[in-house]
């Protein structure tokens, strides 16, 4: 079985997990999410300062790295949206479980892709 990221060409190369690189990637491939990116970055920065830990910033980078890994592949992003729609409207437990398993596969592959694995 092929991984979800092998379907279709990537819009951009995989960016490094830095705020500047991820911001540029989001601006290019999903500009509608740029405000959400900046708001989340501000929240993570404030939380990191309050807690004297970099953990919120690491979580921010991981989450947005995964987002970019998915959205730089339009076919994968469209499939994820369709699966999420099916889960939200599904009444058949078996179908929902199959959709959730595929969502997990997509997000696991995206996490590995973002980490460069």
C-alpha cells in the first residue's frame, strides 16, 4: 500500500520545522490559514514564557509541520477533508471506524514527513 503522500506532486518542498519556514509554507499553500497560524504562534509563545518551557513551541511546530505536510499535497488534503466530512455525517459505526483509520494513516504519514523520516 502506498502512503498518502505519494498521491500527486507536492506543491512545495518540505520546509524545515522553523516558524519562518512554516509561515512561508502556509502563506503559499493555504493562505486562508495564515491568521490562525499567527494566532497559534502568539499563544504558544505566551504559554512558553509563562511556563518557562519550550514545550508549547515544540507542539506548535509539530502541529503546523503536520498541517503543511498534508496541505502541500492537494490530493491528500482533499482526501482528508472528505474523510472528516464522512466521519462528521456518518451513522454507520463500521464506516466511521474505517474513515478514522485512514485519517490516522494520513496524519501519521504527515507527522513522519514533517520530521523528515
